[in-house]
């Protein structure tokens, strides 16, 4: 079997975000419609090399020379990342707020389940269907028998959750518009270029 180079680009973002994007994309069961399929490319090396926006050919050459079959994928920066969104303090604050709300939502169920497990009672009763569930088996926020939402959530929890979901949706939209306006004003979008060498 021969080898071929595959690549993708990603708008400028932190190395942590690049890594998590790569991990998602390279999962072996990730459904990719691209011809450049990164399924199973296990590792990513992030190079310190930074290329100017008009040096994409140089960047391509560098990546081709430095990626090998069965080796890790390699990423380089193209363009000025300091100009990338979020660039201003206001933009950074907006992104940070959105991330905080997202983190709250991501950890919501786990924190309620943890609270339940920390309570002294060994069993949890469902007020709706009357089932009694051993606390150590509680794995979800809804009743495993009747799926009642109030199983371990109080009315206050549910109201708070709804409020956070609404705030997050609003903040997501604010960030989306800020990003769009910012990107309209920069000609060459700074981005990551990631390449890997795979079986053909
Ligand atoms: Zn129930």
C-alpha cells in the first residue's frame, strides 16, 4: 500500500481546543464525509513553526517533509494568531462567559448525582411512581422507572437549569455575532493547518 497526505484547517484557537478538535476528528468511529479522513490517526504534534498568511506553500512543504506514515499528525500556525477572535478584552470576556455557562451545563447532571450520593439516606424515593432506588445505583437525574424529572432535582434546581440554558443560548448568539463581525474585518483568517500521512 502506498501513502498519501491528508490535511485539514481550523480557525485560530488555543492548543487545547485544537487538541480536543483533533481527538474528536481522529476517533476511529468519527463519521467523516471528507475525503481526508483522520480516523485512527492517533497522535498530534503541534509544531512551534509559525508561517505568514502568504506562506502557505512553505507551510505545505514543511508539513510534507515532516510527517511520516504511521507517525503523528503535525500542526502549524498560519497567520497572526494575536489578531484571531477573541482578540479584544470584550470579546475574550464574552467567550469566557459562554464557556462558563457551557461548563455548568456539562457538569449539571453529575453535580446533582454527586449531591444525592452524599446525602445520608441509602434509598431515594420517587414521589411520582413511588419506586425506591438504592442511592448507589443512581446514575441519572430522572427516575429510572418513570423518568420523572423531579427524582433528584428540586423545583429550584429545575428553574435554575432552565435559566442557565437560556443564558447560554443568549451568550452563544452574542459570541457568534461578535466572531462574525470580527472575521469580516480581517482579510486573511489565521488558522491551524494539520497534516498527516496515511495508507492510500
Ligand atoms: Zn418514578
